[in-house]
C-alpha cells in the first residue's frame, strides 16, 4: 500500500475509507461469481461506490466528484485493485469516460451525463478498438456522417468492457472523409446512448477479467444529435490524447493491487513446512519475496510520481504515465507469478485466488495500449526531452580526456563518403 511518508492527511483518510469499503461492502461471493461468469456486469458494485461518493474522485463537486488530486485517486485505485481487474475496471471507468466530459464537455453534457455517471445511475463504457485497428487507433473506420443536426453512425468496436450492460458509450468515429485528411484530423468523439441500432453482438470468453461484459458493439444507422459531440468536430485526437492519461494511470495504479497475491504467498510461506523448516527459511523462497516486494515498491513510487507530475502539469508527464503503466503492469504479472511459484502446486488451484490473479493481470499488459506501445511513447518523449531540452546543465561530454576529438564523435555526409570511398 502507499506509505504515510508519501501521503497527505487527505490521502491517508481516503485510503482508510476505501480500504473499509473493500473490506465491508464487497462480498467475497461477488468476486467468485464474476470469475465464473455468473454475473454479466457488476452494476450493483458501481451503484454502491456511488452511494459512498467514491466515483470520479478528481472531478468538480458541482458534478458529484470530490475535487481530489490524481495522487489521491491512485491511492484509492490500489485499494480497489486487490479485488481484481474486473471490479478495478468498473471503478475507474467513470474516471476515464468522465475525463472527456469534465475536460471537453459542455455544461449541458456534464449535467446530462457526468452527474448521473457519478451517481451510479448510468453505466458508461469506452469504445476504442476496432477489429482491424488494434493499436492503430487513428485508422478507425467506424463512420459518423453528419446529416443536418444529426450524426448517423455505422461501424463496430471490439473489446468494449461493459458492451453488454453499459447505458452510455464514448465512441470515436471518422467524421472527416477527405482522402488527404491528416490522421489526427479525421475522427471525432461522440457520446452514444444505448438505443435503436446499438447492439452487443458478441461477448468474449476471456482468460481472466471475467464478468465485465466485454464484447463487440455494432452500430447500424444510429442517429445521435450533434449536441453529443465531445470537443471540436474532427477534434477526436485531442480528446484521445487527454484520455490516455487516465486510461494508463488508472491501469498502473490498479495493478498495484497485486500486493494481495504477494501477501497471501508470504503468509503461506510462514506456515508451510518442508524438510523440517518453514519454507520462508529457504533462500529460493525468501529471495523471491524480496525481489517481488522491491519491484512492487518501485512500481508504487513510479505511479505516485506520475500522478504528481500530472497534478502539477509537468512537461514530462506523458512519458512518466507511460512508464508507470508499463512498469506497474509488468510488475503485476511478475509478482503474481512469483506468488504462484512460492506456493507451488496449491497456487495453481482454486483453493487460493492466485491463479485468478495471474489470469487477470496478464491482460493489463495489453489493454489501454500494449506495453510495446508504451515503449514507443517512452522513447519518443525521452528523445524529445534530450534533443530539444535545455542545456542549462553540466556538459558531461567535456569530462572525457579526448573531448576535443570532434572528428571521432560523429560523421557528416562528407565524412561518410570519404570512409566508403577509401
């Protein structure tokens, strides 16, 4: 869990509040039923969160939020994260979809959609991925043609969490059909209510993260008023770029819930005996615990740092958020696997929840942008910082004995010709 040395009093109080909610308000049979696909979507869980005013913590109290910083939200997300990725996703979806409404929405849109989302009256979902798209987000082929004051939407989205149950979808569609239109000026973000022409035609059987109603949405001549446009016409790229912060930071913070797996394994290793000793006495076991808690603490620090960077508008916040998502989700996968290894064969059974956690956390490295896409973002932002950044720092290159040997440092086009000519 986040440590007192990092948290404000407000964040400490929120941590205790959410921890109490997780302990007392979420029945164990709900988690089990979700994993067995006995529940299609945890609507009652969302309604209970709303009753405790735990949805959209960052948003203005005018719309039902608490006006808290990102650092507080990630503290809450770790606590919810111990419940698994399905309930974690249900908790953060109002934060994700709500971001578009809170930042880009009109007063009327906030009144009509954001308020009831934070009250738990509307279940929201985000419709991003397309069958032929994947990480190629700006290659979206779903179309929203403006006819008078009405969009007519046709297309489909896949891997939509809440596809089977959500009342409201944030959908990205192509609205600029000019052949030479720049990819960042092709799409728009539109709020689409479930209604005529909106159907969930396939529900995926998932390895983990079950019970979230993940499916494929199909839009057939869906009529949506122009008032549902979020932001500017053809301005979906700006909305999307803003949305990547809550998408990825919530994924990172929720993944810290893997601490539950490590705690189970540590307690088990203190009870289980082999060769006359508690197995925690063997380095093979105790060193795995040491490595796992070190990884987890490093991930937690990175998540908190990224949250603080977003709160303060730091110029490197996009890189830090991408790093936090990549590192925290990789850590969740590695720590859950270490927990299973520590427990041995019993960890592979349904006697303990470790096997579910392994299945759950595998998805976190794929959703909200794969970790390979995170690498792409990280290196791009870092090169930009280094090559375009301020030189108001020590030039360490001058610390080398032969620092003046400029001809040896890089090749001009002429130098290359001379080398190859020789």
